[in-house]
C-alpha cells in the first residue's frame, strides 16, 4: 500500500452536507457537487451509519453490487483459488466492504456519494459505517468525488473515464458464440454444420471459443481443425458471417510448448519459478511477462497471424493475468503493464478488428477494447448451489446480478452480459429466467447466443429471430426498473443476493 505524501485535511461541501476529508491535496470543484481530488489516499467521514455500499469488482467476472454496510461484504468467500482468478486477490478485504476503482454510498434522501478513480495503479474504494475511503498502489490519475442522483453520478463518472482513458464505439452486432453449447468439443465439422443452421438467421458474427487451439499458450489449430484456421474462417465467412475467435494471449498452461520451452518469458513468483496466475482447465496457469521485448514480438506476431487467418472479431480472455503482481523484467506498475499490452494488441490488429475483453480489469480496459464481459459465465441453470459464497460461480443468476450493476459503463465500451438461451432442450432455465436473460442483454445492448439452430424448435427459432431483429428503446426508470419499448421490466425482485453461509470460511 502507498505511503502517503503530506496529508491535506479539509471539509468538502456536497450540497447541504459538509464532510471532513483527508487527502494528498485540496479538492478542486468541477461542478456544483463534484470534485477532483489528487491521486493517493482519500478518507471522507460520513454520518450515515447503516448506509448501502456499491462494490465494484476488479475484472469482468468479479462481483459488483450493493450491500448494506452492516451485512457481510460482497466478495468471494471460501476459496483462495477462486479469489485469485476472479477478483483482485492482492487487495481483498475479508472483513471490510471494498471494491476496485469505484465505490458509492447511499444517502437518506436517495442520492449517492461516489468516489471513483480516473487512472490506473489498482485503486481501491471502500466504506465503513463512518467513512468512504480510497487507496492506490501507485499514484496515477485523480479521484472523482460527487454527490447526486445515482444514475446521473455514475453517468458522469463513466464520461470522465472515457475522457481520461479513452472509449470506443464500434458495435459487435449480433453474436453467436460456440462456448455454451459445444464447450471444448468444438471441431471444424461442427463449425460447418453450425453455420449451415445459422445461415438465414440475422447474426453478424460467429465466434469460435476455447477448443480450437493446441493448448492454452500454443495458438495453432489442433487436430480437430485439420484443415487449418484460415479454412475455418472461410467457412464462416462464406456462410455470411464475420469470423470470431477466442484466445487467452497473456496466459499459458504449464504443459504448453510455450511454458515448457520459454519459462523465462513468464511472470515470476517471488518464491521462485513462474507465478501461478489462476486456476482453470483442472489446474494452475501462468502469465506472460509482457514487459519483455520477446513477448511483445510474440504478441505482435500472434495477432498479425490470427488476423491474416481471416478473424476480425477476437474474444481475448483471462486478460487480468497480465495485470497481476509478480516479477517482470521492468519495474512498471501491473495495471500499466496490462494497458501497454492491450495497446500493443490494438496497434497490431488496427481499428477495424472488434476486440471483446473477457476476464479483463474493467477500468484499465477503457479505450483499447470495443466491448468487455461484465459478469461471470452464464449456464443453462439459474443458481450455482455447488459454490455457496462465491458470487462468481458459473450460473445465470450470478451473471445477471453482476452484469446489471455494470450497465453504467456503456459510454466507455459495449457491455456483454454473456449469452442468452433460447433452447428449452438441455437447459434447466424456466421461461421467466430465459426472459430475464433476454431483457438484461437488451438493457446492456449486447445480444449473443450459443444455441445451435438444430437444438431449437420452430417456435424457439422464431423467438430468437424476433429478438435479434428488434431494435428496442430502453429507458432506465430506477436502479432495477426499466422500460423496454412499451413493457415495464422490474429486475428488482430477482436481485436477492444470498448472504454467505456462516459455514464458509474466509
Ligand atoms: C473458455 C471460457 C469461455 C467463457 C469465459 C471463460 O473464474 N474462473 O475460473 C473462470 C474460468 C473460466 C471462465 C470464466 C471464469 O470462462 O468467461 O466465456 O470463453 O473461458 O474456456
């Protein structure tokens, strides 16, 4: 944690409230109830005691939402491995409410006070019954502090992120993704059959997910894509779609050729050997040290190659691994290292390739990604009862809960709440739950599915087509209340977080 410079104490006036504040310098008013505060630690003293706190997760999969300050904090309980993979483990506070980059508290009059970072340096915002506080690992951008109506204040914060870190406005269109039907069983034959089925549906992109590569880390076609990736891209294009591909370019599995042959290109652990960057595919994986020239050259070569194959929509996954603390060749802060890496990728692919970030640090991704995933993975069931206490567990409910608290990011990039299910076959979702996923995707403005056409009945195909074709007008009326065309959609009754079971350890 940062050692502070000289402390500056003052009182900030937020309308009829005057709150004592300690920071690294004087707040600068930029609006009636809006301030910029110098980088570093900030503590504001508030009088509200049992307020609600908005917690924002570090990466795409991390939990975001509101919690009462006298409830258990919203975080991942019970698994160090899950915490490392799906949140900012380094700055986790097991017994206190805190989140990444931005936080807010509610006032008795229904307005909020928001404190949000406008830079990198792993900013953290938390609250207690008497304070709203911010810290950073590294001095970078200023803080934005504001009081006002919730949606107005979040909108202004998003606007400032876009101003300071950048924003992009490309649209993915309607996306079909292979993951939630075929998982790793993908093959070129399945792709061929799938695009035939999708051919007269109004999709723009057909995106192949995990399952095409030799190994995570070795980005060449495996034996199920014997004709090679250019041929598969062509199959997709000839059916009338933009070809999309999944990669996790900043990680490598221990058994990959990359990790076996060049362990020196991996981020190192202070304990010696490559740093474990997270767990998936049945074990740990490592992170590439993107501060090394050879890694930069590898990334340039990889992305030039993938684009030359014919893929112009890339889902880049597990990207947070490039922003973990660890030993690298240059003493650059981890979030800056990450940003340099994604800027290098953007430079290589150019502006016309759509980059969808997944497992990305959310705020540091502004300006380089066209869209980002804003919640954990959906599944064809609602609750994940295997993982109580883990709001990042795979399941439709967890994906819905996280995504709906990130719709305010829409001015920065497209916000992807993950796919919607139209199939009733091979699914435990009921009609109400399927409708809810559709509505959330409509509200977030990103429509994707994963159902192969031959898993759908005629009525489901019709329903899918109607949804894909519709351009709805969405108006937000309240935190969880929306109007979609002439329909009022109240998500409120579904926002029922379960308190972590007391049997779950930290
Ligand atoms: C492919 C999948 C799909 C999916 C991605 C991602 O926290 N986790 O451990 C975790 C593991 C996997 C995961 C998400 C989170 O899935 O979100 O859409 O592309 O990879 O392997």
